[in-house]
C-alpha cells in the first residue's frame, strides 16, 4: 500500500498514466472505427449510385420514385452495375466520369462538375447525350447557399428544367440564358431563382464552362455526321 | 476549381468572418472585449497561434495521419498540437521577452479553449485546402477575428456611459452588437468565395 | 443533494448557456434547423454523461499535473465516438453539422462541468450532473432553433406546418438572427431572475 | 397630452421639415400609398419606444423617433407590404436604439438597422419589385398606387450600360426606386437647408459624396454623377451619415469615416452580390468608427 502511494506521487506517474490512458482510448477508437468504416463507405457509394441512377429515371424501367425512396443498397448496386460504368479521362487520370448504358450501348455521359456559388462550391452531376447535343439532366450533390434563397437550386423544378436544353447546336455551343422565375422559358432559357441570381448564374456558367472544356479536349470526335 | 490563396485570405477576413458567420471563438470574444488593449492583445495572439497551428496541423494531417489511416483521430491530435504549441510559445515568450509576455503572453492560456483555432484546422481538412491555401485561410481567419473583436471593443468602450437596460448589460448587449455587425458584414458577400 | 436536485440545478437554475454564457459557439451555429439542434444536443448529452462518469470514476488516479490534458483526452474520445456514429448512421446530418461535432471538445460547458463537479463527486452523481447540463443545453438549442425554423422555413423538424401564405424570413436562417435570439433569451432570463429577487 | 409624452427637440423638427417636400414629391410619383407606409413606420416606431420608456423615468418618448420612423419609411420600396414596414420600424427602434439606452445612445443608425433587417429577411419584396413612377399632372395625387411594376432588380452597373434612364431623369427623380430616394434635386435642396440652419454637419456629406465620386470614377471609369444620383447614396449621405448620435465626435474621424463609407459603398455596389451598397457601407462605418476614434483619442492623449 505504501509503495503504491509513493508511485502515485512520483514524477514518472503522470507520464505512465497518460500513456496507459491514451493506449486504452486509442485502442477502443481504432476498434470502433474499423466497425463503422464499412458502413460509412457503403453509404457514400449508395448515395453516389442513387444520384447517378435518378438522373436516368425515365430510361430505367426498374426505377421509380418508390425504389428511390426505399434506397435499398442491394437493389441500387444491382441497377448501377447494370446501367452505369465508371471511366477515367485519358488526359486527367484523377477525373472519374460515368457512362450510361442502354442494352450495352452508350446512351449518355455523366460528369461531376463544380460551380462557384455565392457562399460555397456547388457540386453537381450533369448528364448529357452521347453526342453532346442536349442535357439529359442535372443533379445537385452538395451546396452551401443561403437557405430559402440560393439553396432553392436543390428544388426539383429548378434542376428538371435543364433536361432537354440544348448544349451544342450546329457548329457552336449554345449559351443558356436566365430569365425571371415567373417567366415562360423557351428552349434556350432557364428560370432563375428570385433573389438568388448569383447561385442560378453560377450553375449555368459552371456547367457550360466545364462541359465545353471536356468536349473540346476529350469528346470532340463523338459527333456523328 | 482551385481558388487563389489571396482570395481565400480576404474572404476569410470579410465575407466569411469566422466569428460573424461561423460563430467560432465566442466565449473569449464576449468576455475579453470590454477593454480595447486586452482585445488587441488577445486578437494578435489568436492570429499568431492560428497561422502557426494551421501550418503544423496541415503537416501532421498529411504526413502522419493520412498515411497511417488515423484520420478519425484528428480531433484529439489537433487539440494536442494546439495545446502543446500554446504551451511552448508561452514558455519561450516568458523566457526571452518579458515585455511581450506581459502584453500578449497572459492571453495564451485562453487560446487553447478558443474553438476558432480548432475550427480553422477542421475547416482546412473539410475544404481540402492545399498548404498555401491553409496558411492563407488561417491568417485571414485570425485577422478577421482580430478585426471583429477590436471593433466590438471600440463600441463597448463608447457604450460604457450608456443606460443599457439592466438585463441586457454584459452578454446580452454584446450579442446584439455582434448581430448588427454580422448584418453589416453580409454586405461583403459575393465579393470573394472561401471554397 | 439527491440526484433529482443535481439534475434540476445543472439543467435549469445553473443552465450553462443562459446563466453562465458558456458553450454558445455551437449553440449559435447549429440552430438553423431543429433536427440539427436535436442531434447536436444528443451528442453533447452523450459526451457529457459518459465523460463525467469516466472522469469521476478515475478522479483519484488522475495526476494533478496532467489533469486538464487527461480530461481533454477523455472528452475527445467520446466526441470521436459520436462523430463515428453520426458518419455511419446519419450521414446527411453529419455533413450538415460539419466541424461542429468536433468542436464539442472545446465546448466550455464540458470542461466546466468536469472541473466544477466531476472531479469532486461520485461517478453516478457526476453522470446525472452531466446529463442535466446536456439537457439544459439541448433545451436552449431547441428553443432557438424552433424560432429560427418556424420563421425561416415555416416548418418544425422539417415538416412544413405553415402554408405557402407564409413569407419566409431569410434572416432567420442566417447568422445575425442567432445572435439576436440568444440575446433575447438571456434578457428574458435576467428579467425573471430579477423579479424573483 | 402631447407635451407630457414627447420630448421637445427643435433640431429633430427641422429634419422633419426638410423631409416634407420629399414626401410630397413621393406621393406625386408613386401615389398615396407611400404616405400610408410612412405613417405606419412612424406609428410603430412610437409604439415600440413607448413600450421601452413606459413606466420609467422620465418616461418621455424622444422627438427623434419621428425622424427614425420617417427616414425608414422613405428608404423602403413603394410597394412594401404594410406588415413588413411595421416589422422594420419595430426592429429599428428596439434593436437599433432602445437596447443601447434610448435617445442619444445608439451606436448604429436605427433606420438602417431596420432597413437591413428587412432587406436580408425579405429580399424579394425589398429589392426586386419596383413601382413605375407616374408621369404628368396630377400623377400620383389622384392615385393610391401605380399598378404598373418593374420586377427586375437592375444592377446599377448594368443600368448605365443599358441606358435605362437618363441623367436628367435620375436627377429629377422620374425613376423607379425607394420612396424618398428618387429625386436628387430635392435631396440637395434639403441638404442646403439642413446645413444653413446648422441642423446637420457639412463635413460628412462632402467627405462621403467626394470619396464616393472619386472611387466610382476609379472603379467604373466614367459617369460618377450617374452613380451618385442612382440608388440611395444621395439620400443616405444627406440624412443618415449625418446622424449626430452615431456619428464620430472627433473632426478628423468624421472625415475618415465618411471617406470610408463612400469607398465601401462603391466596393459593395461593384463587387458584392447586392445592387446597392450604401446601407451596408454606413453600418460598417458605424462598426469601425468607434475603434478608429479610440485610436485617435489615445494617440492625442499620449502626445499631450
């Protein structure tokens, strides 16, 4: 007993204590990390797959709102493997994009793109047809714009209006224009969000800028004359 | 899209002021801002520690934690780095410059618990900044914090003779002033983006 | 003091936010939506309860020279557990809370309770005290976020309760409103305190 | 009755007189509805101040409350919903003035605190919907409001490029805009009245307008007068930056502050995501001027 109190007061004790304490705590943490790791990765993958698949909702017969809502990892993974394949750009090995397959034929591309919003970098997926003529859809993945204003870019009507808009026509890129939210858009116009001009502009400009570079550098040969 | 470090620096001061938009470092902000001199001392100390710990934490994160796959321990490791750095600085300042110690050194212990310091390191990781970007962000955030606490101290100095309603004296009125400052700083939004 | 008294004292009469002005960084940052506030509050309750329990249980073993360090370690340990849990089971909320979960470590409430209570009392009392402080903290978060969400979105916990006739106050989802509302809350508490004498 | 409730403040009365022609002109341009807006902001300002001073000594409402109320009314759009005007007035008086100790104590310009609160809360109603002005006689004098509305928020920069309105229209005020901000001519006349009756100081007006002109010229290249007459700069430089309470006391600091406000107005207009910059610029000026003044005081204190 006497020995113990002596050790507790010795100069070495605090060091020993900290080492033992941190060893125990770190061990438990490492263990829980290993336990949770798989789940975290699974979630990230599932989210990406769901986002990619929902871009082609109208083309995939197995996919409807109910399936998307249930978000079953097994089903999503199956659908993903059936319809999508990930690819890497030849000149940028770190850039991953996706190809949409319909009965084994390329029916569209999906590119991850980032746009500079008012407060944050907006990350989104853009789907385009194999000849780069028109957008098949966009999906905002993450953003940090003003809630209630800029953050309304995540509302469905805003994202859905890109579907079918022309990207490349004749021999030149088509520039999309922004008009007031309550207006009547024609084929080249996008309704912007009232009070959030910057966020709306950022998306249109970001998509066009990045896609034009991708087209010029990697896909200018896809045109079938 | 890579963002220029200069842009990040200014954005961290004005458009995304760490205190006025991220609410970090409020505890010492409220308690120390009564006097201008001590606010200045604390602000400078925060700036200095912020820049240095961001740099160290960047190195620790990318050279040790990522290769060893122990990123999940970042909270513990960052806070140890910050505490150790503050301790070390305090000792060095005390030994080599007593004058500096009495003007700045006394604020150093307050800094370990200033969540703005840890916050900057965490934002650096979340936003995937490069080394230069991290330093610029740390410096900007530190200067922004200094600017905010100095302005507040000036206002509180002016407020000393006022008949502020009894229940609002101290924390209450300081929070309201901070709120109005945050309103004013919204004017800068859109000038530069942080990420 | 029995456990009930300890709980009431640390949750209400000595509420960390409105009477001691501690831990307000996160109180301001995560209150734009009630859901975030609730998750954050539960995280703090969990961290507080268990770290108070642990610190109190080994309080006689902790050498006084490294006391703060050891306490920080134990708190950080539980915070990382919370973080891992959120990442694995509530990934969306985890992303929205961003760095604020990690910042529970520097939340002065926890260090304050560890110093003031857990290092002097029995483990179970400390745990009750921790839960009390956490509940009080969560309560304040929920009050502020309720006002911010109902004015800012017309919603409660994400459910739209006010129809399209409601004009959303965007200031309520932005930073300044949090400062104003917390000031109001402190003001009301002070007035009530004075009336009681 | 009135004397029991209100403090007598001659200076404040003179400010109110100088606003009368501006209000009359606003009715002519936008219809009688604007008078209702101004009445509401005044009413709710008085109501709010009454809540605070009620039951306290001396318990009188300051005459300045009418100035705050009227100024706030004049910097709102003509089509603002009435309830928003009321909210703005209550925020202006409570958060901008009474919490700091009431009359003579405010750090920030109360009317601007109310205006920015509304602007951030309701960007759609505050910044994107503008009534077209009436033209010819009797114009707005026989109308409640002009149903013709312009729903675009035009950046002042783009306005000059597209030539939306000519310099003469801007100067006289036959343009859409906030209730009291449209006619630069009337504002200048009021400014002269205020300066000659020693109601307001001329230094901040000249400093602010001068620095605004200089920096607009530097940032935009041409036409600084155009930018001065558009938007709310003129109104603010005459009626708000000169607020004797929130203005710094030190002469040199008055100059520094007004130059800073002019500079910030241009920076915010040009680079930020908001079309108008004055209100933010002055609030920033209010934020920084106490510490600048403190620095000056301690410096001169040491040399003495």
